[in-house]
């Protein structure tokens, strides 16, 4: 029997900040708004602070997928967090943030949803 599980992580830019959301076929969608009006995102310090806020929000929205002691679920959780961060970087679209994220292994084209197949 073949099953297909799609993990989706998305980000949306709003007037008050960026909203990071996660959805899974079995879980209710969750979202966290990250405010960054107080940051100067054109410098490294501001980019670093925003990246940390985004990463924290991504971990929060993907928390339901956290594997705990189940090693088989680690990839699913890591993909969710990675996709949420990537999507947020794309939505914010600030060169310093994109560069900071790239230095930490996150590239804007990583925002495309990944498919996990269980055969």
C-alpha cells in the first residue's frame, strides 16, 4: 500500500509582521506572527535577530510534529521547520536576512513544499 504525506509550511507578510503557518494532513494548521518593525533588517544584527525570531516561530508551529524519542519522525519535523523558515525568508525579502539565512544553510528556493513518501 502506498501513502503520500504532504508537509506544507508557509509564510505570509502582514502589516504587523510575518505570519508563519504549518499544516499537515492530520493536524490543525497553526500560525505565529513574528513582528519585526523594531528591527533594522538592512544590517547583520537586525537580520540575525529576525532570523532567530523566525526560527523560533517555525519551531513553534511545527511543534506538533516534534518527534520526541521517535527517530523515524525527525526528518518530518526538520522539513517542517526548514520549509517554514525558507518561506518566511522569501516573504520578508530583505537582502541582509537572505544572506544571513544562506550562511546558515537556508536558501529561498528551499520554500517549495517537499513530499515525503511512505511505501
